[in-house]
C-alpha cells in the first residue's frame, strides 16, 4: 500500500513517519509514504503556490502547482483524495474503501482551500474528518493514513485486534483496567479479576451496550447487535386458525419453500431456533417429513442439503413454544409480533434494537401466515413491530419468507 501526500508543509509529517505503529510499518516496508512538497511546483522562483480568491476572501491554492505535483506521482492505479471541510465525513466505511486501493494520493488543503477547477478535474473523493475547524488538511491526511494503515495486513501487531474491531463495529468498546488493583481507593471491577473468562466476556459485552445506549444511541441504527445479546433469539412461524374475511376459520398449510428459505435466513443471522407452530397433527408430520426428506436425500440429489433445517422445530401452540423457550433459557422470552398492516402502538425496528439491548432477554419474533397473526396474539405480546413498508400504501404484500429475511437483516445485518 502506498500513500503520497501533497502538502505545502512537509515538516508536519516528520514525526508521524517515524513514530509508533505507522513508523514501524514504514520501516518494515508494509506501507510506503512519500511526501510531495507543493513548493517544488511553485509558479515562480518566489515559491508562490497561492493567490487571492476571486470575489474576495483569503488565499486559495492555485491549480497549476497542484496539477504539476499530481502529474509527477499519479498513475492509473492512483486514487486522489482532497482533505477539506466540505468533504464527506470520514468513517470506518471510507477507511475500508481506501484500504482496497493500491495508491492513495492525499492533497492537503490550506488557507481557504484549493481552486475548485482542480478539485473537479483531478479529485476522486473530498474528505472531512469531522465538524470542527482546523487550520489545514495536514492533520486530516495523517488521520486518514493512520486509519487506513491499520487495515494493511501485518501493520497492527495483533491481527485479531483489527478483526475484533470490524466484528464488533458499530458499538462502543468496553472500559479497560490495569494494575494496580486499587488506585485512589478505586477498585477494578470484580468480574475482571475473577479469572472467569465467560464472566469477563459477559461483563464486557454488557458494559459496551450500556455505554453505547447512553453515549451513542445513534450507532444502534447500523450496529449488529446479535453478538451483544447474551440470550437466544427465536423465530416463530405461526400457522394459526384465523377468521378470514368471509368469517370462516382457516389454518394455512406448511410449505416446503417457507421452511427452507426461513431456515436459511435464520442460519445466516444467528437465530437459535426456527419454530413452526401449527395445531394440526398432519401439518406437524409434514414438517418432520420435509426435514427428514432433505436430511436423508442422497448426496448429489440435493444441492441445497444444508444444516439450516436442523434449526427447525414444530409446536402445537404459541404457549407451548414460549414455555419451551422459557425452560431452555431460564428466562421468559420477550415476545415480538410482526404485521403487514399498520397498527396503533407498533414500534420501528430501531426501537426494538434498543429494547433488546436494554432488557437482554431471550426474544421470540412471531410471524403470521395468510391473514397474519390473530388479534389475541397482538394483545398478548410485549412488542408489536411496525410493518415493513416502502413505495406506497400502509400494507405490504411480502411473502412471509421475504418479511423474515428483511426483518432479520434490519435487526442483525451488517450495514
Ligand atoms: C470560512 C470558511 N471556512 C470553511 C469552513 C474556511 C476554512 C476553514 C478551515 C477553510 C479551510 C480550513 C482548513 N481545514 C481543512 O483543511 C480541513 C478540515 C477541517 O477544518 N475540519 C475537518 N476536516 C478537515 S479536512 C481538511
């Protein structure tokens, strides 16, 4: 990975290039950083690189020195970044995108900025590091190089630290402690000195959750919360006798397609069990038959032979299933109903994420079939989720397997 930094103040980078993790990575040849002095491309022998702003204001860097400096270093593989307060705000997604490039050129702005024609013609991405005012783009360039370098293999000593960051990305870190075990009368939390790894992990997860909810609730919209839930997550597909619009009682049939697709969604998003509820014995037998059919299918006959169906379980009623979960988890699960229609009191997924983290209970998400869940189900659950909507109208036409996939992605997907 190579970085080229175009700046009128190369001295800024002296310590940076020789210090700590970045300094070591440069020495070991894992990254290459060249500093290009913009003054070497001045328009005259006075070293002039800037000029008065058209229309008044301060000084602006002229396009010719920038263009000539760029020409000396640019190849087809170069990606040109300009640091400016008007840029898109830098985050870990941008870091990852830049880490995939071979050669990143960073143009540091100074004074009021650079001539806009150069930015239009030569810059691929304009980046700001946050909403505060600095004196120039040199510190932002160092911030970018620092963050991107960490993702270059071998730069961060403990490679798994980088993996952990991306795995737990989207949530704040837990607090850290070191010796002495008592300092100023303050003790290290008992959970960390117990030597019990499971206990330590649980405490750290919980602390990360508490801090994120308190300090950065905005992060929840994108965070993958599954690793932070210490209890099981269950998906329930309900085939319940419901009144249809003609006033007849009907029970929808189990379908192989639903069982497969929902099982695979559950597998993908770390769901503990996929439970099918149907009061009909013949339908329960059908579930077993489908599972057995695929499990016993000879190799080669079933290209989708998957362990996903091992998540599947059938129950007579919602109550029986919830009692089973409670027994298994030693806690009453939080029950969540889904609907395709708007309902009063329904909560958006974002709120459910917050509730799940706050309560840290096992959770069972109920999906209805055909006409949806029965009214008494809605009144008996802890949370009703707002329907998945888009386009127009206050009703969705999604198949239940699509609804499961979308909801699981919104709850537990990386984004
Ligand atoms: C009068 C308008 N100002 C723009 C908000 C002028 C101005 C202020 C500061 C122009 C340039 C600068 C110098 N800052 C950077 O070059 C810069 C920066 C920053 O100030 N904050 C956050 N990220 C960045 S990236 C480059």
